[in-house]
C-alpha cells in the first residue's frame, strides 16, 4: 500500500471504506515509472565501464542535453531536486537576517533547502490561474532582507513569469530561482522553463516525467556562478578544475557536499531523455483525453478543469481538477479508490505546517493555497495509460462527482 504524502494518497486510502470493495493494488494506479528506451542497455554499459560513480560519460551527456535545452551555462547532475535546491541555497551565501520568499503550495523541499541554509522564510500565496506564485502578493512581501524568490511551475504550467519579473524589476539584488521539478520541456512564450531563473532545479524522482529512481539537476544560467558551484558540488574541492587540466592537483577550497548523481543513474536517465519527444507526446495524449472527457460536464457537476494559458506550453506533468470543497473532494477520492482508480490530492500548505511556522520570519496569509489544497484532485497520470484505463478513470471521476453532488 502506498502511504507517501508526496503523492497525496493517504486520505484516499485510510478513510472509512467497504472492505468488500477494496482494490489494493488499484486497477488504474496513479503513477507507473515506465521503461521507454535504452535504459537497461545504458545501465549495463555504465556498470561494465567500471566507473559507475558521478562525473562519468553518461553524466556528461545528460548534463549537456539539459544545458542545450535551457541554454544554461552549466548543468550539474545531482542526487535529487532537493539536493539541487540546497546547492542553489549555498550559492546565495546567506547572511544573518536574510530571507527567501517561497510559495506555500509546494513540496517541502522548495522551502526547506533555504531554511536549512539559514534563511528566514516568507510564504507567498499562489494565484488560481496557473497555481504559481501570485505577483500581487509577492509585491507586498519584498523588502531589503529578501535575497531570493523561488517559483514553481505547478503541473508543468509556467507561473506568471511576466508578472513576477515586473514585481522583481526594482529589486535587482533578489535572485529568481525556478523549482522546475514539474516543468522540464515546458515553455512560456516559446522559451524553455528552467531558463528564466538565475538557477533552476529539476527532479528525476520516480513520480516525474523523466525518471532514474532518485535524481535531480541544477541549471546554472549565469556563467559567473559556474566555478564556485563546481567546488560546492565536489565536496568543497577544485576536483573539476583538476579533471579539466586547469590545475595539477586538487585540494579543499570551500564548503560543499557530495551532490553528484551516480553515472549508473545518469545512464538510466539519459535513455529516458533521449525519448523526450515520445514521452511528452504520450503525456499530452493523457492530458487531452481527460480534458475532452471531463470539460463538457464541469459546469453541470460543479467542478473546474485545469487550464493551460495561451502563452504556455505545458510539460504535462499531471492533470488536476478542483471540486467545490474538501468534503466533496475527499468523497470523490474515496469513491474512485473503491472502484480501483487511484486518484490523489496534493500539497498541504507549508505556511500552516509546524516547520513552516518555525522557519517563517513572519506570518502571512495564503488563502488560495489553503483552498486549492482542500479542493484539488489529481487523476492517474503516466506515460502508458491505455484508452480503456483513461476512460475508466474519467468515468469513475464523473460518477463519483455526480454522486457527491446529489448527496449534498
Ligand atoms: C515542486 C517540487 N519540488 C521539489 C521536489 C523534490 O524532488 P526530489 O524528490 O527530486 O528531491 C518535489 C517532489 O515531488 C516537488 O514536487
């Protein structure tokens, strides 16, 4: 049984249920990490090559592919997106009293990476159009203590980049960081997500579009950061300069940690990334299927279907809907679970969490984050959902929503 909060599956699987109807495991699971190309072959090569640690040939090829996509000065492959965010936090060289603005509606890592590095947190609300940071709220939170603003492209849809840039324009010292865990190969006005911030972090956790078990990357979009970042990345040493023949021995230079992705995992990941057009087309098909099946019933049954603004090219990380309130959302989740379809809620607002309260420098109101957290439901979403599974998931959702609407 899956009980990980990351996937928001716990309510659906623990609330009152009829054992005779239970489906465990579900017939239509929420996520399946698929093999899409040369994964096994590449992993075998990485192992047989005798250098499966970080910094090998597969790591180099993977980083180059990602750098070319976003136009980055350098890409560092990391053990996770959390690690990439932590590395970006180290690059900020935070001092006492510095703060970082983060969304309340996001995974813990978006905030914890900066708290761990000593930043005071300021939680910003999201706006309902994109579920990204709300520029109007952001404008009220900026002051001389703020060193960075972290945005998330929720579900693979760009946040309001234009609005956020406008609000940040009078604050040149504030760095924009993209937590792009959902948005790899998404675009805004035809420009790649991950290319807008000074840094951008990616995730290759098994729940993402491109996977290698656990993995991440930090995109450095400013060449000035590259040398320092390489040292922090390599346990505080100038090993990279040594490998590039720039120095004749390497020594301890700075703080840092062991951030590098193992080459054996980069091999797994490279095979997935090589299939990016195939994978993204499969995911677009899932999105379009749900959109066509659900949208005609939205008004009648009282739910909202996720929207992709005109100027965004979605990365199709997930498909979500909004129910009128938490009770109805939970009823629908439970009813779908009984029918063998694994849907999920998502993040609990960080500003109201124990650690969020502890690390926030002041209380802020994030009403949209609270509402969205209570109302949002994600449908099963992975590369290889069949037409029959998609029909079954959509029908289970519509039946459950109609029943929930009738019972209130
Ligand atoms: C927005 C966001 N940021 C960061 C992470 C953490 O990613 P990782 O598990 O690769 O550290 C997640 C994980 O689900 C996420 O959704």
